[in-house]
């Protein structure tokens, strides 16, 4: 097959897409639950506890996606493309730690 017509390789997370989507659906449920808590005037600390749990769950998804990106996209990059991928990951990590 001609390299110019070769299909793009799947993203790093493609192999784990189903578990990743399941985690995101659970997080979506958590967010809906938090909205219900606010609607029902639940005690602030209880709402904040659930917000912290949802935040931690999203960070877990972020870490998993970052790991897969580095293992798939960064690990296979070479030369100038590698430099661009490293800069890209640096920006992503700085956004995640804010």
C-alpha cells in the first residue's frame, strides 16, 4: 500500500474506547446528580464533596488519555515531529495542573 494512501492509525485511546466511554457516562451521571443536589438545596459541603469526586474522576480520564497519547503519538514521533509532540504534551500538562 502506498504510504500516501495508508489510513491514519487509530488514536491512542481507540483500544480502550468502550471503558473510557463508560467512565465518562458515569461522570455525566455524577454531574446530573450534582445539579439535582443544587436544585434541592442540599447542604453546601455535601455538594462540594460531590464536585470534588467528579473533578477527580475527570482528572483520572485526563491522565488515562495523556498516558495513551504519549504511548501512541509521542512514542512513535521522530525528529521535528517529536519536538512538536513534546511541546504539545507540555501544554496539555500545564493545563491539567492549573
